[in-house]
C-alpha cells in the first residue's frame, strides 16, 4: 500500500514496484528530459497531508544506453489512527499527530544489447525512523519481430526500522520477482500478463500502531490497556496482473483496462479493477479520465480490539513470535474507490505541462471498525517537463 493510507512508500519499494511489479503500457524509450512534479495529498477532517516535490532527469548515453535519476522530498503532517478504539459513546477512533520529512533518490541505467534491454536500478529513502535501500534488475526481450516482449525481473530492499521498545534499529528485508509477457495482437491492440512473487522478512509491524484490551486489575474491575501491535516476521505475497490496451484511431482515443489479483500469507486477498481512457484533443492536449476499484479481505490477525479474544498481548513483542494481533485499519476488510482526471498539454516541442486530480475514498466492510478510521482524500498533481 502507498501513503494514501498511512506511510509514504520508501523509494526502494517504489523502485521495485515501478521497475519490477507491473507494466500496464508498452515499454517505450524515454525522452531526454528534465521534469519537476508537485503533489498534494490531503485527507479530509484534518487527517494526513503530504506535499511531495520530485525531480527527474532522463538522458541517452550513446545509441543504446539510457540513464534516469529521480529525487523526492516529502513533507508529512496531520492526524492518523493509532489503532485505539473509539471511546464509549463516540465513533471517532484514536488519532495521533505526526510530522515527518522524507528524502529519497533513485536511479536506473538501461542498456540495449541486440533484442534484450537490461535495466539496473538503485534507490535510497530516509526518514527519522526508517531507512531503506533498494535494488532491481530487469530484462525486456523482444521476439517475433518485436510483437512479443518477455519481462523478467528481480528486486530487493534492505530496510532499518526504529521501534520504541528496542534500543537499535530492527531489520526488514524484501525480495520480489516478476515474469511477464506483452503481446501485440494487431496494430491497435496489445495485452499484458504478469505474475509476481514477493517475500518480506524481519520487523513487519508498524511501530506507532497499538491494540487495546481490557485488563482485570482486581476481581471484576477492568481497565483498558494499550499494547504495540505484533505482526508475523515473514510475509509472502503473489499477484496476477492482466491488461488490454486498444486504440481507436477514428476518435483519436485509446482505452486501458486492467485487473490485478493479490494474495498473501497475512490472509489478505485483494482485487483491483482499473479503467483509463486516453483522449487526444488536437495535437497538443491529452485528457486521461480514470477510475479504480479495490477490495480486500482482512488479515487473519486483524482485530478492532482484543476484548473478545483469548489473546494475551505482551508489552515487548519478539519479532516473529506470536500471538499476532493488529488494529491497523489497513489490514481490515475494505473497499476503495478512486477516480480522477489528468490533462497533459504539449506546449511546444520542448515543453510539456501536466495537471491531475484524483479523489480517493475508503470504506470498511467488517461492520465493526468505525468509518472514522478510513480516509477520504484529494490528490492534486502538477508538473512540467523540458525535452531536448
């Protein structure tokens, strides 16, 4: 999940996702360019606000080599759920204020050797309590007179997480792999099918999330007590992604439709449907309306609170040792709807401007977790690219 729920995705994870986990459009050689983007993610009711500034440079190095460098700064502030239930008579779950700043950079170097393109990527992301380093290796191989493209990739991260109950940072490691194929069916249509697998190990809980249980102080007298969440020490995940892209030359438009199936060993099963229309209005303006529907089941250790369970929580959990429990709403059963519009204006042969807005709404499905836990947000993005 992205920061649209709580924490911004570390640059290394973004690199793995971008370079190794999906390819909904055909691969195209990047233009020599420099680009700046500003994004404002703002949740309603005084919740989280994230302002992101990023810059990217693309440059060919000879006829067969391309270099991309990206830098990102996030400023994060606002209220976010802690996992503590709403008090009696209220439907407002417990919130805490956070203020964070993240700096990240990434780079990748691609080299074409005959019909194979090899891409090497590296990334680094730093927050006050989270440091992430990532790498990726991807290959694209063209067959059948470039009508078929085989994609094979590996990616990994080496992260360190600061946790309140440990004097030193705790490790977290991820590894991801992808095998996919893109097939051109006719001059107007191509389809993509990707299969991915990933594994994360180490400290996989969220250090600022808690669960609550009423503890008996004396006979028949109970007081609520908060405990830091405890997640398993490993998580395997897999996805199947399928998409179809078709252009309609008579209306200067194209459609992208995709479906993604996701499942992991936490017990989360998710489905994502996405539809985007690309409409050219003349030679300089492109409009992209889109809609995305997402649904997931709850992790098997998600609880709104622990009062009706036999679980005895501990104040200092040992990584990878149960019992496991979390009240993080991101692991609950939920639906998410997002829809937006992107406009891209090619002002000249050397400058491009884009503006986008997306509405993001999340709703719980378990009938227990209050709706106040789930955010509604607006995401505004603006960027300018200079091409040479």
